[in-house]
C-alpha cells in the first residue's frame, strides 16, 4: 500500500476492502477451532446408546450371572452342613466351615490322597501330552515322508469316534497287561496316565499342527545353514515360538484328566489310588447317607488349582486357540 500514488484513492479503498475480507474468514476459523477444542460433544439419547452399545452390556451381565450362579450355589451348599442341594436354595443362609474340616477326618475317605493323585496324574499327563503332541506336530509340519497325508487324515477321522466305544477294549487290555507288568495294569496310576496319553494324542497333535504351520519355514532353513539339526531346531527355536499353543494344550489336558470320571473309575480300584472325581462320588453314592455338603466342599477345593492355572495362562489362551485356525 505504500507504493500507491496519492492520486489514486479508489485503488487504496479497493485494497483495504480486500484485506479486510481476507482477515474475516481466518478469524472465524480460529473461533470455530477454539469451540471444537473444548471437547464437548452432543449427548447421545438413551435410545441411541442402547442401540449402539447398551444391549451388549446387558448380554455381558446375563452371561456373567449364568456362569457365576452355579459356582455360588455350590459354594453356598458347602457352607450348609447336613443339608442337601435342595435345601441350599437360600444362598449363604448358613455359614459353617465344618464340612471342609470333615473332608480330612472321614474314615476310608482319604481326600488328601485323592488330591495328590489327581495332581500327579494331571501334571504328568499334561507334560507328556505337550511333549508327544509337539513332536508329532513338528514331524507332520516340517518333514515330508510317505504316509504323511494318510496319517493326518487318520488322526482327524479317529476323533469322530467317542472314547467310550473303546472302554471294554481298554479294560481287557489293562487286565492282560497287568498279568505281565502289574505296574501298568489295573489299579495303577501309571497305567491310567498311559491311557490318557493315547486318547489325547490325536486331537492335540492336529491342534498343534495348525499352529506349527504359522511359524515360517525360513527360520528352520536359516538354522540348518548354521549346522543345526532337527532336534536342535525343535528344542531351542520352535518350542519357544509355539509357547502359546503348548500352554493351551497343557491346560486343557490337565483340566480334562483331573475331572475325568469313567476311565478313572474303571482302572483305579483301590481308594488310595483314586482321583478326586472318583473319590468325591463316594460321598453321594450311598442312597441313605448322601453328604452333599462335604461333596460340595471337596468340589470347591478341587477347583482352586485349575482356576489358578487358568488365570496364570490366560494370556496364551486366545492366541493359542485361534492362531492356527487360519491355516
């Protein structure tokens, strides 16, 4: 504007008006931005909130109540000595821990031995299942050999038949083995562990196989270039990369074997060798003396260890169950 001639007032007025017009929009933008920066948003109506997210909260609350009510009911029954499951309708109407003390004082009912047996059988079976399943899955995933496809198909087809179909065959087999090797026959914890390992090997191998396929084979090739063999690759590299599925298989195996009843009741005869699932049934098997409160107390104590393991390994569960499903 300083370069304009004094004799040109019209041009000066025109430039002033253009400058004013250029400033006004920028000022309005600053004001608008300042208004938006306050973080205030229009409040959603209840109808819109319920349609978008509210119904999900209701479903979550309903599922939580459905899952927690049986646990609270059993815990309430364990605090009602001398009662039955029907008289435990009033939740926590009676608070008495004498049933928990009676667990370890009843004659011919060694709850402590049952708990130790369940712990030993569950942990050994879980460790064996993880090791054998991982070895088989690695072989199917990384090696190419005759009968590989047929073996995978067989593992899948065998799972279609329930284990109960082999109950008679397993019993006769255990009797025959017990005549030669008593440590592996009937009334043997080692024999029960062997039966569990054989029954769970197929499904766990197929589950691990899908997870092993998600590990790039280039890792194996790089290790082989450095001179590593299959054993070194498996134990030092692959097992660390597939830790989620190992934790999931071990957890599911422990929970399944610790709560299994039919096979354990057929193979384990001596009360000192029985598991919790079979031993607790003795409290309610008599028609005239059903100790439902003691039974509930034993069930509550038996659930502590699986719940603790589940909470400790929960970060592996989702990844371990879903990572192999895309292959």
